[in-house]
C-alpha cells in the first residue's frame, strides 16, 4: 500500500510516524517532508500548494491513499481534484474547507445552528469595523477573515490597539487579501482546549482532548504562536463535560452540515473555551492540529490506516477508538525571535542522545551533512509516561539534551 503525506511539519511527521507503525506496512511518501520524515518515508520536492504537481505524482506512483496535513491545499481544493481523478484522499473538499478558510463562514454556521460561540460581527468596510468597536468593549478579538498562516488573530486591549489592528489588516493588507474582510468578536475568558475528530460525513468520532499553549513565553505571556507545546489527555475535560460537548457542539455540527448540504469527510479540529459550565467554540480547523497531533497520535492504539479507510467508506460508526492509559507531553523547541524575526540554518546537536522521547521535526533540513533549523518552530519533543508529571519530566530531560544556537522553549508545558 502506497501512502502520500502532504506537508513538512511536526504534524506530518507524527502522521507518518503513526502510519509507519501500521501492521499493513505501507510504503510512505511525503511532499515535501522534512529530515525527520525522511527516516521513514521517501520525500518528494513538491510544494503543498502545487495541487497539480501533487496530483500528477499520485497518479504516476499509483498512490493508494493521500493524507493532507496543512490547510492551504485543502482550501485550494486538492480533495476535489484528487476525487475527480478517482484517487482516495483524507480531507474535506473546497466547500467544507471554508470552515478554516473563512472565519465569517464558520461564525455564520455556528450562529445558524445554535452552536455556542462568541458574539461577533463581520465587516468589509474599514470605517464600519472601527465604528463597531463600541459594540464589543475591550479587550476585543480582531480576526482576518481568510488564511493568515496562524497570525491573523489580534487581541486588542484598548481602542488604539484595535484601530492599529484594523488598519494593518484592511488598509495595509499585512495579511494580504485574507484581511480585506475582518471578523470582530467578543473576548472570551477561560481555559482553551482542543478536540480533534475523525469525520466521515455521517459520524463524528472525537479523539481524546489536548491542551495547547499558544503564547510564546511561560505564564501565557508574549505574542501568540502556532503552539509552544501541549499535553494529553486534558485535565480540564472530564466525562461529564465531554458529554456536554458532544450534545451542544459536536452533534449539532453533524446536523448542521446535513441541513446545509455540506459534505465533510476529514479531520475536524474544534477549538473551545471553557469557563465553568460555559463552553463555546473559538474556531474550527479542517485538519490535524499542530502540536496537538504530536501528543494525540502517540496515545492512539488503533491502526490509523483502519480509521482512514473507514472514513473513506463512511463506516466510522464501526470504529471504536482505543487509547493508551498514559499521558503525553510535547515541548516545542523554537528559533530565537519566533514568532516574529528569527534566523535559520542553526546546527542541531544531541538528537542521537534521546531515549525517553520521540522527536518530531517541525522545521528542519539537511545542509552539508548536518541537520539545521529551517523554521520558527523547529522540534516537537514528545514523551509518554504513566502520569502527566512523569511524561513532563521525560520530555524536558530530552529537551535539555538537544541544542542549537538561540533555541528557546517554554518551561511550563503540562504544569
């Protein structure tokens, strides 16, 4: 069985790692992949946004299944193109990908189907957006409507910050056309959590929840990032709360897509905010989360290929997810200056000395025979343990054995 994984980050490395464990012994390919993925898959130099190039490769190699990691090719319609050629692929089509490709699309869906979320407004005019600020008060959340590489969300504490954010998005187009329309939201307080779900269009099968740390520095300080670490299972979401989430958020999603005629087959990522008994949706993503995947898949007992095949056949109702009775912690090692300005090409040392953890490569490449940094988030160091504290100790022990110039990481993941 030949499987193509589209993407180059820690999420894709974790997917490849899990697929490599399958008893079906698949032959793995990754486009473009990274140094870590290269150890278990053949990496192909095709960009994730080169949909036609990926399609031609899949046809030429008789790929049996393609798994899409990042959101960009999904929004570009890669699933539509592959399915039109009779190829099997994991991910939602172009219409369903709007759940991540457009904040307004998601908010309108949530509102229509009574799924709890923050109050919001969508604005195509700069002046209307400025004029709406008094409706929300401060702090307030300002989002570029389209894809902005995880950077298009600003929490403004006062009118000056809010106006600057709106000017940047709508006048200066710092996020390109993604910010030509903005969504302004009520600021929610509480604890964030992430629910990843397998979905075949008929059944939504939630994975065990993970807790993500988005701020760059300890104590949830500093700018937002793509994620500085995570742990699973969540200490916040118990069985009673998960039952509430199923009834108020997950089942209404399935009912809503059926009512609206939306075909969603792929991974649904539901970001939620929990404040006591108040649980509201922050966002939908249409693919595995990163770094949530790096703690979720290592705890999954099922063969991932079995799940993917059930998704394609719309037989997820026949699958029962099984989980290791262990905790997982992932610490992200980043380049100095991330998420703003950082340098690449720093030599990474110590990877051969890791024994109690799995290192997922997020942004690496090979240069002159050495593994070097090639992104803001460089490595995801994941460890399992019988309890959260042991998993945390093992992860940080491994982190301290790895080094590269100006590396930084949070020291409070899992605390």
